[in-house]
């Protein structure tokens, strides 16, 4: 157990970090194999390990730290970031990770770790406890951008409604980096709904409108002809009962 305390301090660590502790690559491979067999550490995936508590035989690092350590550019994002901040409505066993460096999706300790290519680089926070997570404004915009593939509209609105505060200036800065007309449209529609909750200004909404372009789009796939209506301000086709069914916060009579 010569190196166990060192691994325990790291919690979750790469093979390269193990080499730095042990000194030689060949020795590190041997130590990692021995410690894995003895239950001192567990292999998460190729090149990534976690120290195991001798009390309960569970990895000492939680899923958010593990997600942050998959690559050197890994960031907990989307619904997983909402969960990290305590704003998720639904429990998910899928961990969403944005990373410039590719990795294959994998399962570990009951969770499925999935990679998404990041659309922007802004709004990332590194915590002393080991997690790297998108800040709440980046999380909101990532989730609006990808809600159909990540969580669905209803869960998105539940998450946003749980947030106590949003920084309008950060939202605008991140939207500018995204530079996507469709995201401006969707963000404008949703932030207009929540304008009284977050103190969203009319200037913010005007900027979203101006940057949305002139194209008309569907907010989401699968809207039936019988239930659709058109938002003139945002040039979006939306379900007629969008806000009633979403069960989110904000003013249900907000203009759309």
C-alpha cells in the first residue's frame, strides 16, 4: 500500500499522474494492476482510475469529478450541470460531458458518460473540489441549444424555473460567441417567458430578435398541425399549450 495514500489524495487520476507518483511507467503499470486486484483502486476506463475507500469499497470520487477528469478538456455540462447545481428536476444516470478531445462513451458505477463537442469555450468554472462545470448561464444556453437531444423541453423549463438568478450580460456575451440565429430565437422566446423572474430587459429581447434573422423555424420536432401556433415576434412555430404543459415557472400569460 506504499502509494495508496497518494492515490487517495488524487481521488480520480490518470495513468500519467500515476507515473508521476511512482516514477517509472513500467512500475506504475505493475502497481496499478496489483492495486486493482486488491481493491485499493478501480479502473474507470483505459488510462483513468479512482481510489477506493477501504471503509465501503466505493470510489472516493463522485461522478462529477470523474466526468471532469476524463480528458484534460472535460467539462460537466447540460442537464448534468443543472444537476450539479441542484436545479435538475429529474434524476439522470447519463453524465453529459463536453470535451474538445474525443473519448468513447462508457459506463462506470451505474452512470453512462457521454461526450458532446463543445460549441463555445466560455463560461467554465473549475472548483477546488475537483469538478469542472459550465456556469449557470452557459448551462442554460447549452441546454436551450440541445434540449431535444439532452433533456426535452419540459425538463429544460423545470430546470430554468429553479434558478434563482441569471446574469443577462453573461447570457448576451455567450450568445455572441455561439453566434447562432436559431439559438437567439429560442433564447429570446424562453427568456421572454421568464423576464419577470430574472429581470430580463427589453434591450436583451431586442438583441435576441435582431440577431435571430428572418427565417421561420419550428421550436421542436413533432408539433402536430392541430396543436401548433406561430410566435410572430420570434418567428417560431410552437405548440399551443407549450407553457401550460411545461409546468415551468414564469408568467403563464406571457406574450408569445
